[in-house]
């Protein structure tokens, strides 16, 4: 299933052209075999991209409600991205800042900093 998800991403010329419905369905199936919170987060992001941002945010927040991903920067970065797309900039900025504190990788920090700065314009 992971290979099929990767293939769907690789086949798409852009994120917008990805078959997000199929990606979400594959993650849902994968969750049946492995209930990892990271897989649940990936499923929630796929829902945001296929079923809508509100639905995706509800799923992201449900995954976050367990507390298992509090220290995982990608949880906060994914949540920030969805909030940014929903024009909820204050909440997005807070989530981007939290993500930045959780990664020591300079490239990731620079990316998050650029996303945060872009909302100020």
C-alpha cells in the first residue's frame, strides 16, 4: 500500500493533480494494518486534500488529541499548512512556530520560516 501511495504521488505532475481520493483510501486501508499516529496524520492530510480542508483539519486535530504527536514537527507543520489554506493565519502562525521549535534541521526550519513570513504579506 505504501508503494501504491508513492506511485500516485510520483505519477502526478503536481500536488493538485495527485489522486487524493485514492491516496486517502489507501491510507485508510493501511491504518487497518498499522494504526500508527503518523499514518493517521498522513491519512488526515489526504482527507484535507480530497474531501476538504475542514474535514482534514478535524481529522488532524483528532490525531493530535491523543498527544502522541506533540513532539513531531510534521504534525504541527501539516496543521499549520491546512490552517494557512483556510486563511486562519493567526492559528497557522502559532502552529508554524511550534513546528520550528521541534526540528533542528536547518532546511526544514528555513522552509517553515518562509511559510510564516509569507503570511505577513
